[in-house]
C-alpha cells in the first residue's frame, strides 16, 4: 500500500524535467518556519531533497514536482524555479574548496516523539508550538511509555521542560498552594505508584536512564530550558537523594553533593546543587541570574561558524539567516562555560556574559543538543503568560535552530573530523 501511495504521489506530481525548486532561507524567505514543514512533508513522501548548507541561509533544493510547488504556494513559502544550468552553477559554487558551503542529502523523515504529559497544551513548550505551526507530525509520550520501552520506535526525541530530579520544577516556594501545582504533584505520585516506584524521583531517574540508553543506541535528543540541566543532574544523582521532605517525604542525603557521578551526565560536570527547596534553581549550571543585570536590548547570543565541508553536523544545526539572535530567558536560560565538559561542542554563546546558549555532543551511536531558554519570541515567559502566536514570527531565527535539529536525523551525514 505504501508503494502505491508513493507511485500516486509521483504520478500526480507531473514532474518537469530539467528544473528544480529552490526554497531560499535568507532574508527573502517569507516564512522560514513553514519551509521546514514542507521539507519534512517532502521527505514523508519519500522524495529525496538537498540541504544547501550556508547557501543563502541554508536553502532547500527539491525536484520540480507540481505537488511540491502547490504545497509551497498553499503554505505561503517563497520559492524559485531553477533550470538545470542554474542548479549546476550553484553546485559548482558550493563545491569550491575555498567556499564554506556544502550539500547534504536528506533522505527520510525522522519519526518524532515529544516527552510531555497528555495534559500539556502545544503552547506550553516552544518545540511543540513550532511543530504545530510548521505542520510537522509528532507523537506525545510520557513516563509509562518510556519505562515500558517505546523509545526504539523513534528517531528523534524532545524533552518538554521537565524536572527530572523529582522536585516538581522547584515551584514549591511560589506555587505550592495553587490548584495546578497540587494536581501535578498528585498525578506524578500516582504515576510513580502505578509503575512500581516508591518516589517520583525514582521514576524520573528510570526515565532519564532509558533516554540515555536511547541516545547511546543511536537516537537523537533535543531539549530546552529545564529539560537540560535537570536531566543531567538526575543522572548524576542516581546513587543519592537530593530531594527535600516536601518533595519525596524524607530529607536529602547530607553527603549528596559528594555522591554526584558526573560520568553519567551528557554535558555538565563539577556543578554544585542548590539544595534550598525555596530557591527556584537546581544548581550552579544555569546562568539566569547573570541576565538580570543585562538590558533586554543587549541580551543576545551569537552562533559560531563551522566549516561546512569538515564540520557538517554543527553546520546543519546552526543554519540561520543571521548570526546574532535575540536572547530569551527560562528557568534554565544558558550554561556556565566552566561547568561544561571539554568534549562538548559550544555552537552559540552569550558574549556579554561568557555563557553558552546552544551546545551539542555525541554519546555512543547517538547525539544530543541542549538549547537554553524557554521561548525564542518571549523574552521572559512566566507562568500563565499567553501563548506566542507564531503567525507573528514566521522568520524567527531562534525557532529556526529548533527546526534544524528536527531535520538533522534525515541527513546522510559525514562524520565530524577532529
């Protein structure tokens, strides 16, 4: 049945020989975010496409199929129809060893999962929000599915802004009497009990370990905000108790700091825990407090430039139409550089603060990317703030970084050379 659908797609496409479709991703593009969605849709229909790294902002090249052109028009995406001669000219330009560009073939749409509770709404999280806007399909999965072993079905996993330490986001000080907080605590405790765990922290550690094994086995992990540092902290605290009594019914291990195992973490080491339950912070990893003294207009981060022909992976992940991006805060805004492991690749930094915003690494056969902050188009998102309307931000460079990660597993990649 699948091959019949592919045949019908190509038959109805009415291919025009000798031409291609270029979707530019520079300042001329009317809707950068939806361009990623069309790219995913093309891959879903088993049409191979190309990503022209560093060419006009990381443009996409499709075969000239009528169905693709119609889809581009419907979604309001800027495109150009090129002759074979024009395409050959672009290929020749990109192949020049002195030019920092490369062509990467995208072959298959990755199967996407978002780790998030069923009660969450798409606008609770930047990734689900942009997936919905770009019309990229994804499955919601949560603790029970991961504990039961569902992850091997997927290629790419995003972690909703979760607290993997079992401290309920450390919202206790400000929100412990709010109905939504009490409901979340009750639901988490019930889930832990149903799955055979005595504490929520034990359930979250089991989930974190399953995700770690997913990456080791070849999976792609992407996470933002508190899904970054709380994930690493939970892995490092596997042999101790870092939760105070109001979170798990008993006190912390007084020697918990010394019992942290940094060999289990993805990105961070040598950090100190913030053990005060009334403090809205997990550890010294996060640099949010540094941003408080910085005027919003000066709060920006810069993407590093990588060699497209040699460092293909970070080049894919940093494709954008600008190198300087407006900053945005979150429970975890960015990361102190002195606590990042030496084998981690920093792809974006806040120069004013000497912090890392966007980092990447490998573990086993897989890769992971951590991106600080909550919402690239909401500078200081707060609980109960209205959702961002991405119709107002179709060219958001901060959101483009998220979507680079979604296309990344579809690429026929070259290994990064050291």
